[in-house]
């Protein structure tokens, strides 16, 4: 099955550019990043905080069946423009079981209307170094992101 989420990681650069076209109107695609209940569904995580505004913050957490935190991420929004753009930091607080330590990354999310019923998300993720970016690419990052975007499409389709 073809991955609909495309990654571009140029050699020697500290960034990854991710694109995905969705069969969703722009407003619904943006809502999938804005509404805590929807975010929780497609990301498969608990949304502890989601302040959708300039200088707002967020915190997500995933637990195992015993209730132990296995993943926690947080960040702030230097920029939040509804239906257009989200700029956010991303920090993994807890990478238990992983020898990897990840520095805070900067993410630029651009939302674009293609037609009345389709839209596009472009994410530019900037890492502290080329080495950290390459470390991320060695993980099943692309596969997981494609799966998450597939779930986003499924979850938001039910809102149409």
C-alpha cells in the first residue's frame, strides 16, 4: 500500500519536509489539530493541555495498559493562525526504553485549501543538528506518521 504521507529529507540538512493531501475541507483538517478530542483519537494519546493561541502550550501523554507513562510530549505555539498555520516546538519528555535523547525541535505546519473538499498539510520539522535529524529517520518515523495521518482522515471523515 502506498504511503500517502511524503517525506523529503535532503542530505546534510537539519530538516524534514512532510506533505500530505487529505480528502477533507481545510477547516476540518485544521480542526483535527485544534480540537483536543479529535487530536486524542487520531494520535492515540491523552491530551493533557491544548491552548490553541499564540504563546499557548500543549502536553500529550501515552500510557501502557498498567497506567505507566511511556511517552509524553509538550511544547509551545509561537504562532497559531486558524486554518492557515501553526508553529510549535516539540519536546519528548519521556522516551523510556529508548537510548535516544532528542533535543527540542521546531515544527512549521502549513494548511492549504486545494478544493472545497480537499486540503494539504505541509510540515517542516527543524532539528538541532543533522545527526539528530538522521537519528529520527532511522526510527519508524515515516511509517508511524503515515499511520497517524490515515487515522486522522478516518476520524475526521466521521465529522463530515
